[in-house]
């Protein structure tokens, strides 16, 4: 069975750089592009304390996308 994909245009807001990414979900396309510049992992208690001591506050996601890995 073939996997349905689309081509997503991912635009870097600050530089207006455009990348075209073929993916099954918008979240997958964004994850693909952002993985070049960012790493993501669950924060340890020490990570949280160190960041908050620097004035970094947790951010809340406005809307969670459906997890493409779960489908």
C-alpha cells in the first residue's frame, strides 16, 4: 500500500528561507526541517532548574497536533 504524501512549504519566519518537504503530515515536515537546528528531549529536573535560574520559563503549546507516529 502506497503512503500518501504531500509537499509542504516550510518557511523560516526570520529569514524567509523556503524549503519544500515531501511528508505524510505537516508535523513531520516541520520536524524534518527543525531537526537541522534543534534537538528535543524530555527535560530533567536539573535542566528545568538551570533554565529557570536563567529566567527561561516553560512555554505552553496552543494546540497539540495529532501524533503521526501513532497512526
